[in-house]
C-alpha cells in the first residue's frame, strides 16, 4: 500500500472527529464513539494491531479519561460551593474595583492568571480554574471557554514546570543514534542542546504570544459583543500589547537564560504584578467601558447548564475570603510541583498496571498528584472558610456529579480513541498511525518542511491531548526530517514544541473538559470553529519566525 493511501487512512479518525463535531455539529458524546469504532477498525484490519493491544490501549485511555474527569469534578464542585456560599458577588465586585471593562478582566483572569495555573500544573487546568471564574463574574459560558482555550498556547510549552521540554522532547530525542551522532559531530552535550531547543521555542513563543491578549479581546468583542465588532477589541490595542509584553519579555528572557522550568511561571507572576495596579489606575485603558449585552439578550448557545445565580453578598464575607479558595488552588498547585518533599509525597501514591494483557502498554494513576485532588482539598476547606451550611454543600455535591454524566461519555470514548491511534501497529510491521501521517506530510513538503513542522506539532497535540505527548511522538521524526532536508534540527524541534502548544487550543480533550466545567457539553463544534482562527495565526507566525531564524539569522 502506498504512503499516500496509508497517510489518508491514518488521517481518517482525525478527519471523522473534525467532520462530525465541527461540520455536522454533533456533540462529542455522539461523535467520539464513532471515531473510536473507526480507529479500532483501522488498527485491527489495516495496521494489523493485535486485539489485545487495542484493548490495552483502550484501558490506558479510560484511566487517562478518569484523570481528566477528576479535575473536572474538582473544578465544578469548587464553583458550585462558592456559588452556594454567596461569595460570587464579592469576587465580581473585586474585579470591578480593578476595572469594570470586560476586556481588561479577560486579560487578567484568562491570560495572566490562566498562564500562571498552566505554569504550575498543566493538565488543561487553566480552563478548569479560569473559565468558572469568568462565568462567576458575568461572562457568557461560551466566551469564557473560548478565551481560556486560546490562552492554552504560549504558556503550554513551559507549563507544568517545563514538562513538555524536560520530559516530552527529552524522551523523544534522548539516546537516539541520529541525535547522538549529530551532537558528537558538533561537540555538544545533550542537556545543553535540550536547553537550546527550549530557548528557541521561547523566542518563537515570545514574539507570537505578545499578540495573544489582543486576539482574545477581539475574538471576544467580535463573537460576544452587542455590535459583534472587531473594532471594540482593537480599541484596547495599547493595553493589550503592553500586557502581552509584560508576560512575554520576562518569559523569553527566562527561556533563554534560566531554562525550561521558569518562562511561564515568571512571565505570569511578573505580568500580574505589573498589570493589576496599572489597570486599576487606568493606564492605557480606554475611557469607554466595554461590556457584554444584557443577559436576557444572549443567544441560547452562549450559556451553559451551569449558571451562576444573581445573589446578594453573604453577610460578613469579605473579598479576601471570597477569593481565598482560588488563591489556595494556585498556591497548592505551585507547592505540589516545586516543593520536593510535597511533590514526592503526593506522587508516591501510584496505581499501576504494567504490560496490560502482556503488551508493551502501561498505565498508571496518581490520585494525589493530579490537580483534581488539590481542587477537592480546597473544596473541603472552602466549606469551612465560607461557612457553607450542610444542606447547601449537599446541593453543590449533587449538582456537580450530575454535571459529570455527559463528559464521562465523551471522554470515555475520546481518550481511548487517541490511545488506540497512538499505539497502532506492531514491531516489525507498519509504523504507528501518527508516524505514517507525519511521514506522508514530510514526503509532500520536501525542502519546505519548516512550514510544516509546527502544524505537525499541533496535529500531535490534537490527537494526544498534550504538548508533552506530541513532543514524545514527533520530536525524533522532526529531528530526522530536518537532517534529511538540510536545515538546523534545533529550530525544527522548537517549532514542533510551539506547534504542540498551539494545538491545545482545539484539542478535543481540552475542549470537552473545559466545556464540562461550565456546562457547555454538546457545543464543542462551535468552540473549535472559533478557536481554529487563533490557532492558524499561531502556526503561521511560528512558521514565519522559523523561516527568519533559518534563512536570515542562519541559526
């Protein structure tokens, strides 16, 4: 069978997801079972994957889906508890004290605070934290999820304390003969080379990501404003670009001089420290305040099943107590990743199943290290901090579990579909579907591979639901393709990492999980259609910067 036909067959599961969800607008609960059956059919009959291997991959997928649902449950429960406590109006009031302008609020909460959560935890956690917060202060659920998906780009390559580089690219390249030979011929050591790839990715992200605050604002005003206007978003151009620079300048410098662990962390913290007081003083903020239309004029598609009631402030609850649960989430996530003793304690509890059904596939679950556990800890603390009555706690718990039914079906098929896709093929037989697909793209691109490197990274993230897994799958492939086409491998692998981050915007795992947190399940197609445009911007900008680095600076 020719490479072209095999590449097309490998593309079919991904194409089916796109067609069913984006074009035919089927909910993920109906589209993902179809995609799962299709990928199993192709794996068994075309790729000759043993049935036990398909079953093992499916079980690994179910375990991963459980991890994502764990996070969703914690985030939804925390939102429901805060709603029942009467703290939401205090949170809303605090944001109005900084600025009543929704464009400023979205930059602070979605972009900067979301980037901080991504820096600390990864796992798609930013949407689980920031989207409910935006809904709580009066954003349409659809708009809140859209902006939170868009920001899962620039911080992602250095999210979870640099995991996509330190684990993803490291696992893809470390010890490989092609890489070792290249490094020996240039008297380079692998740790330094890995760091240089991170610095190149930081430069590409730094330039591209500076415009992300402006993009989330103009997307918000265009799709969720009363006038449906790009102009309303562009009118805050100076503030948005300044906010972008406050994040990307320290971010890029940290990536170049400190290493992969720190760019997103330092960029977000310094950005928040600078932007919040300046926004409060009105620096570069337009005098004309922008807001959403009245809620009674919102189309039905804007709102989710999880809504925030308009309630009065609970007597005696302060802004500090209202915000304390989210502050604790941020602190606990950061400590769990940076404090070695706490990190080792939480990660030591591991449920493993190695060589499932005597295959090479392993799966594991770390119930205390997954961010969902910390959400649940904070949820319990919130009951006491905000003095929530027992009957309201029961209401919040009951509502939260009810909200999990749809996401369980969608993710229960989506993640196993991905795992079967990744684990298709057998040793000595055909390459796995993602490798065949990437190989077809390389054959098509030839010497213009620099243009395709980032999209392949995005494809990997769309498939696997993770920048880290995308880098694991495709780093070596990108490195080898760069050598064949005579371009600098480090730049191409950096583009892989950047593309893998951009692909998170439309990754079906993230879309389903983020939608579930605010009750938007079934509207994944609408969200993906909206986030495709920012993702295309990211990939085009990355490709252009890659060409400049290779052709002009000869890096």
